[in-house]
């Protein structure tokens, strides 16, 4: 079974990329296949149209853009890794566009049709705004639990303190990320 990793920082080799990669390695060491989507590589992207078609067709988003395979992968996955950077105190815009597309997993009564019990790990990076990183990471966990009945396996809110993107990530954080990944074990 598969863990889907959704990485939205535009910086390949940046902090979120490396922390998410460490969670992925932990998941692999626990015997999981990992599929990663670097959202910045997607070209055809549309936001949820609130058309409600998904509410009448059993939960299929009718938008056929580059986000569609991401949504399909989440539907089939047993675990999800979510990574966003903080931009102006919030999750970044690209991540938000993809995150909103999870609306297709809610039925007319706002009850999830996603298989319950998927494990979820969250990574949020910021330069210096530790409060926003903490708040946004908690909020992502809360949405995944309250709306989609996911099981959180770990959350990392990481401040880079304006370091260049190729500076090392704290080893304690990488160790924590690896341990979080291992919790994807069934
Ligand atoms: C448009 C933009 C807005 C940003 N706003 C904030 C902010 O409000 N607070 C903050 O601490 N960092 C902010 N940052 C810095 C990024 O959060 C930071 O560089 C990123 O999380 C580093 O992780 P990464 O290497 O995974 O991209 C912003 C960056 C950009 C590009």
C-alpha cells in the first residue's frame, strides 16, 4: 500500500523538500511504497469550482487537470504526507489550491467518503514565523482529522531563520521526520 507525499515548496532541495524526503524514507523503511507529487511541477491547475458535481457522482472531481492524479492517489493511499511553506502567515497558495480539491471527498452532508483511518503527517516550514508554522500545521492536522477521519502520525513546524536553502536541516528534526515516517507501518 502506498503513502502519497504532497510537497508544495517551490524550492527543490529546500527545507520542506528534505524533511518530507526523510518522512518518505521512514515510510519506505516501514515497507511502504511512496509516491511523491512536487506541486510546483504541475502545470495545469484549477481551483475547486464549488460546482458540487462531486456531491452527485460519488466523489469524483470533474476537473481534469494536473491535480486530478494527486486526488486519485490520495483516494487510493493509506497514508498522506502534506508539506507547505508559510507565505504571508498562511499555507502557500499552491498548496491551498490542491488542499481545497479534497472537497470532493465530502458528500452533500459534509461527511467524508474518504476511507477512514488514513495516516497523515504534516510539515510546515517558515523563515521566522514560528507561530504561523505551528498554527497552520495544527490546522492541517485538524482538518484531516475532523473532516476526513485521518490518524495523525506526526507534525513538524520548522523555522529556517532565513538560512540559505542548502544549509543543513537540524539532525534532531531529520531524526524526528524519519521516526514519523516509520509510523506509517500498518
Ligand atoms: C511570498 C513569500 C512569503 C513568505 N512569507 C513568510 C512569512 O509570512 N513568514 C515567514 O516566516 N516566512 C515567510 N516566507 C519564507 C518561507 O516560508 C520560507 O522561505 C520557506 O518556508 C522555507 O522552506 P522551503 O525551503 O521548504 O521552501 C515567505 C516566502 C515567500 C516566497
